[in-house]
């Protein structure tokens, strides 16, 4: 198909109206489970899969390869590819299995449970500082931005003096402006170099941190340990993850609960319901725009009745899959009592986010701690006056003024 073909839809995916669902994405999903699209950057058109079943198929089927995009000007939303060519996010089995085996050892159930006191301590400190600063306060500045970054830096044992610089590089990497390409590339290289220089010491004198755990992780018999460069790429992936989902979702969840007093009151009466409610909040909130990393079809295939040719790019939308009425009845309604069903906010299949348990721990600690510490918390401005991020692929308020 050519770009002029009317069946190919131009999709900037730049919608950023509070937490409303992108109408262009909703329209695509209503047209059918598979559509042909053109994104702002990249060499070609792509297929976009929006149904839960279709996304599950693509993310679990080895005929659709992420590794095949390496070295290609693949269709995307940012001028500079966010992901590094060596990243775990663009690898296929068996290499991705090797990388995930090492990373998974840093995020076992026991290790994440052991992390929770550290997360709670960071939350308590941030909320105390907010209380001492007095109302009004910006929740983004006091909690949403520092918590995930401080937590992941604490868990990786990044020296305190370096943490603000790492955050600056991370934010530069997420920009969508066309003139940000070189700046983003430089930021990615600096992040990678920074961690590559930390790793030798963590191998020789390991501590209790995640980087040491990955550097000294056991590998299956017959396989080589991960190189310093591979570990540096994994660390960059963790830093990006730490400053993405949790940062956005702390603010987004707080915004939703502060603008929906009935739901907030119900959780205040029954705080034990929060873990289940959190899954519904994660499903419902569109915390990012559009799509992420595509795959390439290695051979002819079929997705939800649509023929895909070998060599075609295939994008999936976790956001649309989370609103699939075949899986989530009345999907555009937030229902905190909805029976828990697996959602795709943390991805699916071989590239499901390994750090999802840590993100859940952060969100649980942040939101429950916030509501318990400030039972009279409320917005200090009209919801219409809140400014939302429009310069990156993320969806979250740039500031969230609150009082109590």
C-alpha cells in the first residue's frame, strides 16, 4: 500500500486531553482488530493490532520479531528511537530468555517483598516533606516525580550526587519534538556509559543492590555471563521504566480519585480493596500515547482474519486491548469493583515488564500512604486548569496542585 492509499490512516497519536481515551485510537479499534497506519516517523506503514486476542497473539508468536527492527528506520512516534539496539526490549528468544533470566532474579517475589520497606520509607519521607512545606503543594513535584526515580536509584545504589543528572538524561530521551533527535541520542549514550562504568566495581565487590544482583546472577549451564555492556543496557531499561509508568500513574491515579469523590470515599472506607482497585485503575488509565516498539513479520501470517506479509511492520496497542469489550464489559467505565482480569498495561508475552511487581509496590505505597496521611486532600485548582504533558509520549499532569 502507498501512503496515499485511503485505507492507510495517518496516526500522530498526539491526543493529550486529561485522561480521556484517544478518540482516534478508539475509532481504529471500532473499525476492526487490525488496521493499516502511518506514524509520524519511520520508513514505512505498519499494521496496528487493537484487540486483546490479537495483541496476545502477536506478543506470543515467534513469527513476529522485535529483534528484526534493529538497524531499521522503523515506524514510531519519536524522532530518535528510545530503545537501544542491544536492549532487552528488542531481542527475541533465545537471547531475550537469557537476559530475562538474569533480570528476573532481581525481581523475585521475595526480593520485591524485601524492597517494600525501602519504598515505604521513601514515600513517608516525601509525604513528611510535603506536609512540612504546607498547603498548597504540587503532588507531581513532591511525590510522583521523585518517588519512582529515587526508588530505582536507591535499588540500583546510584550515588545521590548523580541522581538528578540521570533523571535529566531520561527526560531528554522521552521527548517527541522533531528537533530533539540528537539531544535524545546523546542522552541515551550518556546513560549507557554511566552504568557501564559502575558495573566492574559491582562485579568485584557486590552489594545488596539490583545492579550487583544482576552482575552476579547465575546463568544457565553452558551460557556466558552478561557482559558489562549488556548489563548497562538493562540498567538503562530499568531507569526508563522507573521514570515512566510509576511516575505517570501516581499522578494519574491521584487525579482520578480526587475528581471522583465517590470512588475515593469507597476506598477510604475499605482500604483493603485497594490492590484489586489498583488493577482496574491501571487498566483504565491511558498513561501513554499511541504505540511503542513494533515487530516485523518473519513470514506470512494471519492476525484476526487479516493477512500479514513477511517483512511487514506490526504494532500492537496495549491501550486499546485494555478497552476491548470482549474481555472487559463496558470497558470505558471505571469500575473499582470490577473482577480482576489480567490487563496489558505492563505489556504481554515475552516482553512483559519484569519490574511490574516493583511498580505495583510503588503505586500501592504512594496512593494508600497519600490518602491515609492527608484524608482531606483535594485539588487546589479546577480540573480544567491542570496542565498536561504534551511534549512526550506520556500522559500525566505536569503539575497537580493540592491542598488539605
